[in-house]
C-alpha cells in the first residue's frame, strides 16, 4: 500500500492578468465586491461608465431574456473586441494596496491553489455559490479576488513591503479611497514568495461563496489548467492586520414590538433613545448583546439567559458556540425566538448598520445590529475544521473589482 504523501503546499501562482486598457479612467470603472452592492449602489455604478465592471459582476438580463450570465459573457466579448480590456503578455504576482479612512489592506494578488491549506471559517449558501459558478462558467473569468489572510512575517512579506516602497505602476483615488498596484515578476522574488508560503496556511477572510464556486467549477471541469487556482489577495495578518466587523441583519415584516416581546423570554430588553449611538451601546456590553431597531425606535438586548440559550442551540453545535454573538443571533434570536431562518427571503445582510436600519424602515421590519466577532474565536474554529454561522464576519478593507481579473484559459494561450 502506498502512502498518501505530504499535503499540497499553499501556492500563490503568477498569472496573466486581464486589465482595463492603459488610459482608462479607473475611478469610473471599478467597484466594490458584488455582495456589498445594494440596488441603489448598483444603479449608481452602472451609470458611472458603460464599461464599469459591475456590468459583468452583477449583470442584468436583456429584456425578454432571463439569462444574466450569457449577457455578462456577451458584454465581456464586446469589451475585448473593442480593446476595453486586454490580457498581460506575461504572468506576474501583484502587490495591491487599498487605503480607506478606517484602515488599509496590502498584500499579494495571484492564483491561490485550490488544493492547498485554505481554511474557510463561515458556512455558505448554495444559491450564491451556484450564482458565482454560473457567472464564472459563462465568462470563463474570475472577475474579482477573494481576500485571504495568514500568519506571515517571512520572505513573502518582505517582498510586499520592499515593493510598496517603490513607485506604483498605477495609483488612483475613488470615493475617498486610494488604490495602488505594483507588478512583481522578477524570478528571485517569485521564488522567495513560493518558498515562504509553502509551509503556511491561509484563512478565507472574505469570499467564501466565490471560493466554493472556484472549487465547483474546477470539480465540474478539471482538465483546463486555469480552473485549479482562484484569484485571491493574500494579506499578512501580523504585519498588516485587517479590520474585522460583524454583519448585521434586517428582517422584513417583523415589528419592533413583536420582536422585543419575544426576545424578552431570553434577554433583558433595555429601551434606547432614538438618538443613542447603537455602536456605543453594544461596545459597553461585556457579554452577548444586540441592538434592534425599526428606524424610529431602538432597544438593547443584553444578558441572555444561559438556560434559554442551551435549549435553543442545536445539539450538533461545537463547544463554545453559545458564547459567540453571531451564533446566538442565528440560532437563538432568529430561529428560536422569532421563528425566522437566517436563509429566509425576509432576511437581508448589511455591512453597515445604517443600511440595516434604513432597510427596516423601508420594509416595515426590524434591524438587528451585532458586534464583530473576536479574531481569536474565528481562528480557533477554523483550525478545528469548524465554521462560524453564514454571513457573520466582514474583514476589510476588501479588494475592489476591476483592477485585476484572471482568465481561465491557460496562461500560455
């Protein structure tokens, strides 16, 4: 009997990037990742420029034709034929920096090996995975990088920091945020990155559904060499730690009074003034807590009763689950007390608490604001092969879409 051999290493491979042609006003054609763009923002990005990348990442079907993905593929072909997009002649890695008012992300962009040690920390929904896989299959492109983080401090980080001290080959500002890009293609640097990463493990910070879609596309069509890697930004968590935020919910049609009455079975319900800062109210709590509101009134839910939490949690949940705010939100507050599944169509996810409150007011519903989880809890679960509830973490700043795309055709083509 032969041994299975050592596990595959963490690999971030150079690739021939597809980019906008030189001279393009990049501020007009880039946008954030698809899953943080609401309907209003989608219309705004569409109006920025007829070649904004959102026309590919969130395509609209032609009138009378329900195939959004075919529309994206057609648009992509037209842009290539018109010279709007071009493919670099030679493979490279890229150093990408995204600076916001709240922080910065800087790391290496390349093709992450799908068979390597890349740990998810959240569960996924089948629908978004199928959606991103269908888009990828139709366009034969990976249009936007996922965000990975790892415990670095080695040669790959030295390459990033050294490169970032030179003049970027592009730099621009949009919406008050600055984006910079450097090309890394010298063989000694590429070799140093490969050797350093080979013994490391990465955590998916953002893009669980896209990573699952990468794997689904590869599993269905493993022959093309391009499908065995996925476009990713890899950030050193030690030198350049990412921000970590929670993801809020809004529930259409659920009134504040009904929600508070049901929540009182497990929580202390404390009325807040309309102008109280919900973030400050949450930060003042040491234990699990949430703020619920309908855009006019709000209340703090605090001090959940351990007996109710224990009764509410499904038996298969891992140890320590009941101490995670995100887990209590999904299993106790939503499912047990409000009889609302987190995948229910009435539930919408929000990266900004103000958006959640606006949605609640618009939909005659309720917003639930949550604190970010502790990074140590996320890492501990992931290292044991366990996962946070779906849509419970938001790492950032996230890489924007449109700067670098990865073609699934082999690089020699």
